[in-house]
C-alpha cells in the first residue's frame, strides 16, 4: 500500500480468497484492505498514539441518517459525556479533498454536532473547529490532543 503522511504503524494483516485484510482494533475484526481503509486505520492509530485519544471513545464506520438517507461516517471520537468531539472523513489517497468533501462532513455534522472536523486522504489533512453560533467552521493547523478537562 501507498506510504501516507502519518507516522509508521504496525498492523496485522491476513490473506484469504486473494484478498488482503487489515485488523481494525476498534471494530475488533479484520476488514478488507481498500485504499480508504488504509487511510482510516492510519488515522485511528494517529488519533490514539499521537493525539492520545482513548480507544474507548473512538467509533468507526457506523450508520447515520442524513436528510432521510443512510450514510456511514468513518471515525467519530466521543467526549466522556457522550457528546461528539470529532468527526473524521477519510478518503482514498487518489481522491482530492475538495469542497464536496467538506460539504459531506458538514452534512454529517448537522446530525452529529461535533466540535471538530478532520478530513484526510492520508496525504493531506485538514482540521476545522465548529462555530455553531455563526454556522460555519474555522480552519485550524491541527486538532487538539486529548484532554480530560476539555472532555
């Protein structure tokens, strides 16, 4: 798989029926290794190892309803009170992150109300903090590290 703009992590792989799978430590199962999954797994490790978010507050690939349509978010990090701290939208490294990507995560956030948004294709990462009062987001250089006080 392609080298991404994340630290190097060790992953567990298995091969069956000519398909490679990667172990997802959050879902506790092997999942087919697609380019977007490669980005998602790196991002999960980054959030735990570099940013310090506890595994227990991370959720991966769950369904939500947006405007009556079934959608799936990539990664959500909860606050300890159950509210949502961060939504992450992962794209394949071959996908250019553009306004459509931000529109997609903004739509998800209409339902989820996260304080922070992250969009990544594994090569480029974008971070935003929500300004709910003015109904917009402000770009950041990075997302904050985990802190029990801010949770």
